[in-house]
C-alpha cells in the first residue's frame, strides 16, 4: 500500500498515529502479520482508557458510547461524568460509531473492521473485516464483469484482496436496525439489509471513477449523501440504489456531513472550510467559520443551533444557520474528534486526550 495514499486516508484520524499505522502496513510481511493480528486480539482492559485517543462518539438512548484506539470502547450512563470500558473482540482502532436506539449499534475502524452491539455497547461482535470485505468485493465484481466498467471494478477488487486488510472504514449510516452503509478509503462502500449479518459491496453503484476516499455518509430526508476527498459530493435519490456526483463548490476534502431537522445540509472539511445547502446539495454557500484547522465533527443541538468542532479544539456555535459563529476553546485543551449532547443537555467531547465533559453549553463558556 502506498504510504502517501494510506496517510491521506487516515489523515483525519490522526496525524502521527495514522502515519505509524501506514508505515507498519507497508514495510514487510512480518510487520503486516503483526498488524493484522489485532483482528483476533480482544481489546485489553486498561485503567488509562479514559485518556486514550478516542475518535467517535454516539448516543445509545441516554447512554454515551465512545470508540477509539486499540479497540477501546467506553460507556457512560451519567452524561459523561464517569466511564467504564466495554468488552470488544478486536484491538483495532475504531473510527466511528452509531446507535439506532438504546440497544442496537455499530462501530467501524481500521483494517476494515465492522462491529455490532445488541446491548447498548456492553459487548460487541465482529461482523466484517478487511479480508472478508475484499473477498465479497471480488465475488461481486466477478458476477458483474460484463456490466459497464466491470473490468475496472474487478481489477480494483482484486487489488483490495491482494493488499490485505489494510484499509479503514471511516463512517457509517444506519436508518434502522436492518438497513445501513459503511464507507471508507478507496471508494469502499458496503450495504446491509439485515443488520449486518450479510454485506453487499456497493462500489459499482457510486459515481466515483477515480476511487477517491469516502469520508462521510448521512441522510437528508429521503436522500443519501456521500462526501470524500478532493471535494467529492455524491447524492442518491433512489433509496441508495445509485449515487450520482454533484457539482462541488470546493476542491479540498470534505470530512463530514450534517443534515438538520429543517432539511438543510452542511458539508465540512479541511482548513475550516464548511458549506451550507438549502436545496439538497444543488447549490452551496460558504460559511465563514473564522478558523483554519480541519473541522472534524458537527451536530445540531436541542435548541436547533449548530455546533462544529475543529481538530485544534475550537468549538463553533451558530444560532443563525452558519451566518455567524461564537468561537470557544475546548476544555480539554487538545484536539477534538467528535462531540455529542448528552441526555442532560451537557456536552461531551472525545479526542487525543480521551473523553471530556462539562455543563450545559448555555451556562458555560467552555466544553
């Protein structure tokens, strides 16, 4: 695997840590064997779990679930004040997590890992990894080799298989307990209609001929949208059967998406760039965020306001659809990867320094 391209696919989550993984994956067969062994090694319990690098954060009912390096999953039932470590069957770094209700959730991560929980994150089991995902991609490409672009799809799938399970999944979206998508490096996208018991390679349904990395997927009403590197924007208006490229306002990478309750859409990414659309992605206006570091996460708060966080720990609150921002600094004083509003209205963040919690954002000047 080319180190530069690997680093680009990991760059959002996180610099030196990502580069180290890429170097391991590219140096030797022995190094690869050691790296891939983490697919069978359970995450080790550690008293320092709360201070570990954490990359994803979600609500499971009233519970908070954080995921991060070495397969660490943390649970909080008191709005982020205290945490305990969950049981996880792999020690692969996990990049993102989503729960559709208080019980059912999924997490994705490096080496093509997909995990599933049926008990609110207490325990997890592996549904997919890079090896099985690559085999599925080859089988699908072989069955459709006579379709337009079939030869190219088959070549790319064979490369996935020969490279080994070295490519990460970076985001996911489930609409309910059965239907969902996972996306990642090199145009990887897989779909399930049975809660992850089986997965279908979906690359040939996506208008991404350069095989650019897919960083984010979200729903907006009945539409599904994808974002990725080099300004990649794609939309499906047919329940995910096909994703067509949209005209992008920006040539840099988009790392995430947020769909608001009012039906607006925000795409955000490198160097503080964020864009707003009120017509399902047909046109965009640039948001003046006032920051120059990468935007890593965005949520809509209970009062309808917008909160975006940067990798430099900047917190950007907007009450006017992104026309102006109130900038604050993360209480952790470190890089922030994701943020969530807890059941009691307070905010919790995760990042390089682990997990951090504070009071209601309306009553506090910091997170």
